[in-house]
């Protein structure tokens, strides 16, 4: 019975949770990061983005809400570490405002945060989509197979 109650609670949590696909994940993070640049300016906005990527890059997590204490302890610990780092880098008031925007945009969503390799791969893929020439030449230029070039070009 306890297992059934836990499972049903977990299903309700999953129903509430928004599960974005890869493209939606990128769009949500792009909107969040662009909001930081708009709110804090280019230099400070980029610094905020790098702090977030440095702390959470490569991780997949559900962002807990302020009132949600049922989230995984690890996720809450990661959010607290990010909050402490933001306060240290930007001061108490700005760190709190940055964190509030972060939680407001991402609360209850399962998000995969890019790491530096992901960002480099996305930049490479963008350059491949913009490249001129035949598929074999582009594959040689980027050190990839022709199949990979076709896949990247067909993604968007």
C-alpha cells in the first residue's frame, strides 16, 4: 500500500511537471538567458549565464518551486549552491532577483542544462547549416561523416 501511494504521488508530480523535448528545452533556456541579457545588460547577462552553466552544466534536473519541498534533495541542493554563487558574484539583492527569475521561468520543468561541449556542438552545427558547398566537402572541413552532415542539416 505504501508503494502504491508513493507511485500515485509520483504520477501526480509527473502530470504537473512539464517535460520539454530537446528543442523546447533550448527555447526555454534561450528565453531565460535572453531575459538576463535584456535585464542586466550584455556583460552582466553573459556573466550570469556562465555562472549558471558552470554550476549546472551537463545536468538534468527538475527545478523545484519555492514552496515545493517534495523535490529531490539533490535538485534542491544544486539550486541552493547556484543561489549562493549568484549572491557571491552579484550581491544579495541581485542574486535573489536572478534566482527568482530562474525559478519563475523553469519551475516544475525537467531541464537539461548545456555544458561547454554542448554549446560548442551547437555552434558547430549552426556553422554547418550555414556552410556552402557540397556535403562531402563540408564533411571533410568539419571532420564528420556525410551522414552526420545530412542529419545536422535536416534538424532545423
